[in-house]
């Protein structure tokens, strides 16, 4: 009885506990009015050095850790909350990307690029809050759910050969991470629509109104990202508060039509733009469900340094006094709308200059008076974005279908040199570089062949590699994973890692439909844990609410992705199965034919038959045949002259007749056609 | 009658029944003479029929869709290209001695388009004979220690990144350019490439990156492209040479460009890469003008007779003919065009086809005689260049890395008119644009169409299934003749023995003598082996001879010949003298030697046909008749009949022709007249063969030369 009772008691306890929690949460929500579900929409626009424009949409919805409404939500997408509850997802990031982030001209050292520059295709990682042995099952279910949710082939990440378990090099370091990429996924509007459906106003109102599909997909880079964190990870998983962060980063070319016409002399003038000219649409007021709705214009510190604001010295005071017109009536550019606020970067690790952020409140605008900012450049400016400490590129070496090598080359971008020396402690300056590389199983990497070249000199691996973790691939089971921590001297110019591999063979049914294209090797992740990209802006209390700016303040390590590689494998002739079956059938036919022949043959019977035939008077045709067979036997019948002489006579006559008839026919045909 | 039949049947009865296939084999072997005559004639005839059997090319890969989009290259781009041509031909730009100015101009133009630009310095690598490096994949090359600052070339490389692409694949456009003494043609080719390049920076349909390589051709076009490819595919991370190169003043001068440019991040002095190369186009404009119309020549042969996918040629041909109205050419043997015998052969085929067509209207295989002659001339050059195994242009370097590439050479109808120049820029540019667009459409790499084919005109080809027939006919008699000779030699000696000895004596010595006789061929095999060994030694000798400094081709050749003869004599004396001992024992020895020779030739030709079909085909044309006809001259003289006399004449002629230097001499004579042929030519030719790692060299050294020696030894056999 006692044993039976115990679960009841436990259940009761849990129930009351839950109830209490709910009650408390409900009460607190009622009391403060703060813990409501929230949604905010923001857009950040940033001119890029190569005449392009970065637009970064940031939508954030959060559900408080309460179940006051059971499993219903006001604003928060139900699909996501169900997903979080069901698979106990602690943190997850899904990105769809088309095009490549140009680290050299668009920078890699700011919060936008280090968290929004993603590899082409689909990238998914998730941290689960379930026991170790359930993680894989959860991951599989999650991939299928997401695949259905976003109309994408994320479900291919289900198989163990496609995803990996990073041990420590991947930023959210913990044992429960699963990471998978699918580089050949084509990203298009069918993936964007379900993503927009998660927003409370969809793209019918607010900033999302700008998301005009043709202009978005005409861009040079397009990455839609979905990042969710469940803040409270209770063991029940029901009560967790969820923050869903949806970002869309696009790089666009403002009025590209004009760019064709301008000549070399004018080419250095940055193109002027306005939101309506880029997106073809205007914002007619905010999404009414959004708590905050604002548009930012970010001028990079590199650009600010070039612009030479007239009163740079008292910049801080200007930022406080919003009325100061110095910042938008600059001799070099002109803003079409006066900003509501101006923020200056608080402190930067680079002392040269400070970034400026203009803020525009969308609330003020309405259908009759739509919001549209424009930027007119008056003088040519050129600047450079801050790059990652080392520029990473990856390529294949070797040729042929047999073997090759993967090389990751790191090149110092002189840009951050001063910065690095500032970071050095007590003379021994070291630059830590984490490399995370996943290799599919059919590229059989020999980890012992890892070589390190620093400044064009071959060096011992142990000199520079501080830590290495390798999990070799298993055929058709799991990919090979390599995690390396490199410690390079700060003054390094170039460094390279090479690793050799053999190309494996696939079975014929394992090839994808377009096998002759080659196979993708997902991007390697190069991260610099010593460097953090963050932007802290001078703020008052109200600013605390802006999720985008608070996101900028977070210290995230600088990260960059390398190129996706295409490895051509040997492909069989896919008509081969057909040929094989044809040959097989022929062989079988021959075999069984001769077998039957042997089984059927009765030697004595045959001889009797031959004798009987010889006794009969032989006809002309059989005679001819026998002569031919005699010929084939090597003229063994040559001495028998008398009968063949007559038969040959008959034969030649016959042949003559045939030839005559044929000749006549030919002649007839020739003359009368 | 019946009685005789029965008798014959009863005669046959004790013998075991022979299977039909074996019977057929025995029949063929016993009639090997007729079979070989029929087969050889059929083989030669089939070869001459190939132009008739050629099929029209078709675009096999649907994704290519050539010409389905209207060309976007406008006059704006053409005028851009014209601007570059003017700047390059401007005498001011040529003031610098190293031609760095023009590289700077090109780089600046590329930068203005927003492309990523880098310079690639390279030191020209002399091709050297590596005896064991045949067929091996291209290595990263030795670092040469002794180079000076003056001897380096600069490739200018511009890369456009596809805006939507994932950067996995790239298309390469190569324009060879010699900054020191560039003709107008080279500048024009740069102009065409630039106009296409400037278009491609603006288009949105690009899925693959575009690499424009301006190859510095002052050390040869091939060397520059090969050096760039080597750096692209197998870079050396540890290089001791680069610090030295940086010290050269000109190089530093070159990189000052960085300072001038405003968008500095686009320029870098490090090597830049894009993804896997999907295909490559080499564009050239010939200075020498064409009289009638603008033509474009396609060169496709890479090393060892490898060809790019036929689809690439098809696309170029289709776009050039049907869209741009250019005449497309492939290389022809011009001397064959005027030969009257070929014309009459063509006429015969034509009239035969006419008759056939009148008999049955669906038999439409005939082609006009003129077309036949042209087809044969093209086919002959196609065979010749494939057999040579030396690439016909810089595209050959790409093939070593399994990249499909062709060279397009535009020869414009020349006039100094500006309108004309714009026209050629527009049409050439649109052609290149169309080809790039088609390749860009490709999702997979080229794999649909043929890799093994011979061209008989730009729009006609003979696939491997058809041209193998001629070769198969040629080599089919070899095993039969070998077998029949073997059987003959055995049986004849058997007979002679049988005659000499009494029947009773046979019975006890029979087993023993049969055992000895059946192993007698080993003697001849030893001889053949020795000669082949000698062939291997002879083909290694040039490596040592080339080490001798200051040697003229003629003397090198003489040394080679002397050493070869010497080595043959020593080998012969060291490893016994099989000829002499054979003579003592058997008079039919030569038949066995011939049999083994023929088998070895069969094996050699069979192997070669897999490696380089064209070499095997030409080799078979020379060697098969020689091997089949070879018979000791003494026997023919003794016989004294007309037939043996003819055979003797044939043997003597073939014995001269099949000697490799003689064959080359004849070929050269036929192509450019006998006047300027000299002994050193062969050495130069051989040098070029081994420099290009051509398998033809191995074939000549290890199959043809030994075969020739063996045949000669049979001819002068004293029996």
C-alpha cells in the first residue's frame, strides 16, 4: 500500500508546486504588468564601403515564464513554443542563407557580422535540455518539425552522417549541442513566408512591410535567422520563458541602374538611397502589437572618422542634446528625415573614432504620412570596415579522383594589428584561433597528416596547436570532426593548416540526383575567442528596452565562416545497372541455352538420324550446307571429289541465277526510280 | 555416292567433336593470310570511311541551353573594351622595359569594375625530362634555386564573385598577353575579355565565379597558365623563394598600385582563389588577318590526346555559327586538301552513295566529295595532334587538372576601320558571353557528351564506338598470324623430323622432342625481350644526353644513335647471341621470332589504344603491315617468283618507313617540303615529346623501335 501511495503523493506535490508557480507567475504579471508577452521590431541600416547597403531586420518576441493562459499565447507564435516544450530546446539557431558574406569589404568585427554572417544554405544548431541518450532522438524530431515548419529540407540533417557534436570549440560550449549544416539548400521566398508567419503582424504592417520579395532576393547576401532561447530551464519544461529572435540580414545595391551609367570619375561617390528606393515600399506606421518599433541608421566608426564631423570633441554633449544639428546636416551627406535620437558609441576598443547611431521612431508615422529615410551623399567617401584579426580562406589542393588535401589559410589583415598589440599582455602576445571543421565521411581525412605552416615555414604541430579534438568519421555513420585551438604569435602574417584526405566511394544508390556536380564540404568555423565584438551605446533608461541595442552590447566572440567547398568524387556511369543487367541476361541465356542443349542431346539418336539422312537423296540446300560445314572443318573432305563436283556445278548455277535476278532487280530499281 | 558419305562419316567418328567456336578459330588460323589481307584492307578502308560515317554534333546536356538568352553585351561594354585597347596600344604604356605599366593598367581597369585583383608572380619552369614521371599527376614543381629578378612573369588575375552564388565553382577566362611585345591582336583579345568582364560584374544571373587570367606570355602561353594553375591547385606554403622575389625592385613597384586605388581592400598581393573550376576558355586574337570572313578556330587537344567534353565545342560552335555568324574552323592538314587521290576517293564514295540512295532512298550516307576531302583533312590533323600528345595551346594545362578547356582563336577580317574593331569586339564578346552563360547554367560538371572522339568538322564527330572499328580490324589479324606462324613452325619441324627419321625411331624420342619443341619459342621470346629491354634503355638515354651542356640537336641525335647501337651490341653479346644459336638449331626460327614479335606488338598496340588511341592507330597503320609481311629476304630471293619479289619490295619500303626518324622525316616532308628537313629535327621533336610527358614517346621507344629492329632482324635472317 505504501508503495502504491507514494506516487500519488509525489504527483500531488508536483501538482501543487505547479499550481503555486503558476499562481505566483500570474500574480507577478498582474502586479507589475511587465511580464507580458512582448514583441518589438527594429531595422538597422548601415552603408557599406563597397557602395552597398546593409539592412538588418530584428524582430523579437518573448513569452514570459508563465502559463497563465495555459498553452495559449497572445503574441508569441504557438508553433515555436510547442516546439520548445516538446523537444526541451534550451537554445537553438536556424539560419537560411543565400550568397556569401564578404568579410573583406563588409567587415567581420562587429556584432552584426559576427552573429549574422552565416554559411550558405541551412545551418542549425541546438542545445537540448534532455538526458544525454535522448539528445539524438530529440534532434531528429526537431529537424523534421523544422523542416515542416519552414518548407526546407532540414530533415536531411536527421541522419547521423550529417550532424556532429562539437565538444568545446563551438561557442555555446556544452555537451548537449548538435550542429548540422546543409550547404546546398536553395533559399527562397518559400522559406521566408513561414518565417514571417511567426510575426504577429506578418508583413502586413510595421517594419516587415518593407520585405518586398523581389528586392530582397535581388540582393548580394540574404540571411534569415531564427534564434530562440528558453530562459528558464526547469525540469518540467513547461514554464520556461522563451525569447524568439528573428533577424533578416540583407545586403543590397542601391539603385544599381544608375551605377551602370556612371563613369570612373563618379564611381567613388557612394550612391544615395532611400528606403523606398531600395525596397520599393514605405513604412506606414508601426505594427500595433509591437512594443517598440524603430529604425536605426548606423555609421561605422571607420566612416565617421572619414566624415570629420565639425565638432568631434564635444560629441558626447551633442549626443545628449538631441537638438544639435551637427550630426545630420553634415557637409558630406544629408538625411531626409531628422532623427529622433542620436547615440554615440560609448567606448570602443579602437581609439580612432566612435560609431554613430541615428534612431527614428516609426510610431509617429501613419498611412497618410509614411516613413521613409533617405541618405544623400555629397562628396565621395571611402573607408574600410573592421575585419577579423585573420582572414580565413579554405581551398582544395591536388587534383584527380583519388586524393587531395584541404588547406585552411589564415592571413593577417593588417587592419587590427595595433589593436592586437594593445591586447597583448606582458610581451608574450598570443592570438588564439579556434577552428571547427566537419568533414563528411566520404572525404576520408587523415588526421595524422595535419601540417601547420606559419609565415611560410613548416612548423611542428605541437608548437602552435594548444588543444585538438578529433573524432574520426565512420563510413555512412558519422562525419569526421576536427576542433583545433591554435595559439599563434600576434605578429603572424600567414598561417596555414593542411590535411590530406582520400576520396571515398559511394554505393550507387547513395548518390544524389545531381551526383556529377560534386559533394559539398560544409564551412569551417574560425573563431577568435579573445576578441569580442560588441558595441555599447550611450544610453538612458528607456534605451534598455531596445532588444537590438542590448544585443549589440552582448559580448560575442568574433567568428567567421570559410567558403563551402565542392569536392568532385568519382561517379559511376549511372546507366551501368542497366548495362549490367543486360550482360547478365545474355550470360544467363547462353548458359542455360547450352545447358539445355547438352541435356537434350542424345548422341546415339543423332548418329542414327545422320545415317538415315545420308541414305536419303540429299537436296541441294543441305548439300550446300554440308559443303560449307566441311569448309569450316578445314577441308577434311577435300578428297571426296565426285559428288561435290556435280553439286558445285548446281551450286554455281544457283548462285548465278540468284545474282542475275538480284542484278535485274537492281537495274530495274536504278533506271525506273 | 552414299558409300563415300558413309566412309567419310566413319572416318570422322573416332575424332572427338570439335566445338564450333574452336572450329572457327582453327579455320581462321589456317586461312590467316586471307584473313589478314581482308582485315587490313577493311581497317584502312574503315579509316577512310570515317568522314562518311561522322555524325552531326548535338548538345547533349540540356542544362547548357546555348543561345536561349539574348546577349546582353551592349555597345557600352564594347566602348569600355575599346578604351582598354587604346590604353594598351598607347605607346606611353610601353615605356617600361618590363611591361609592368600595362599590367598596372589592366589591374586598374579590373579594380574599377569592382573585381578582386591580384598579381601572380611566377618563374618560368623549363620542362624537363623526368623518366619516371609519365602519367603522374602534375606536381607542384621543383623550386629553382638560380633565378634572377629579371626572369619572372606576372599574371594578372581578376575575380568576380557571383552575387547569389555560393562560390563553389568558377569559370576561367584566359587571355595570353605579352606586355613586352604585344601585337594588336593580343590587345584586342584583352579588349574582348574586358568587355565581357565588365558585363559580368553587373549581371544577376551569375551562379559561378568568374576568373579572368591575363597570362603573361613572355615565357610562353602554356608556361604562364601552367604556373598559375600549379599555384591554384597545389600551392607551396613553405617557399624560400618569395622573400627573394620581394627584393626585386620591379615587384615592389608593382604593388604600389595598392596605394593608388581607393577601394584598396579589393586588391591584394596574395594569391586569390575561387572554387572548383568548371571549365576554362582561352581567348586569342590572331594578328594575321583572314581574307574572306571572320573565323574562329577551336583548339581542343590536350596532352596525350585528351579532349575536352564535346559539349563545350558544340556550344562554341553553335553560338558562333548560329548566333554571331562567325565561321568556325578546326585545325586541318592543309596539304591533304589539294590531294587528287583523296578527291577521287571522295568521288567514288559519293557515286556509291548516290547509287545506294537510288536503290533505297533511306540510305543516305553519302557526302559531297569536297566535304569528304575537308573531313579527311580535319580528321587527319585531329589524329595527328592527338597522337603527338602535345597540347595545342594553353588549354592543355587545364586538362591536367581535369578541367575542360579549349582555346578560341579569332582571326578577323582585317581592316583599320573603327567600326570593324567595334564589330569584332561585339561579336567576340557576345560569343564569350554566351559560352560563359551556358557553362554557368550547368548544375553538374561536363559529363553528358563524349570525351573520346575525333572531329571531322566543327559540327561533325566520330565517336569512339565508330573509330575503334578501324583499329580493331587492323590489329585483329595479329593474334591469328602469330598463332598460325607458331603452329606452322612447330608442324614443319615436326614433318622434317618425321621424314629424316624412321617411324620406329619416333616413338621413343617423340615425347622428349615434343617437350623441347613446345618450349622452343622461349628462345625467340628471349630475343624479343632483349630487344624490348634495349628499347627501354634507348628511351632513357636522352635524359643523360640532355645533361651534356652546349649540344646542338644534330650532335645529340648522333650521340643517341651511337649509344643506342652500342647498347644493342653489348646487350646482344652479354645475354648470349640468340640469333646465332637459333640459326644453328632451326631454320624455321625466324617464324617463331616473328610470331612472338607479332604478339608483343599486339599487346603493345592494345595497351596504347587505351592510353592514346590516335597514337595506336597511326602506329598500327605503320607496324601491322610491316610485322605481317616480314620474311627473310633470302627466302624471297631464293623463291624468285613475282609474289615473293613484290613482298620483298614491300618489306624494304616498309622497313624504311617504319623507322621512327624516317617516318617523321617523311611526315615533315609531306607537310612542309623536304627542303628544310634535317637530322636534328628528330631530336627536337623527341625533346618536345618528353617535355610534354607524351605517352607517344614511350610508345615509340618501347613498342615501335623494338618492333622495327626485330622486323629488320627477320628480314636479314640467314636461314
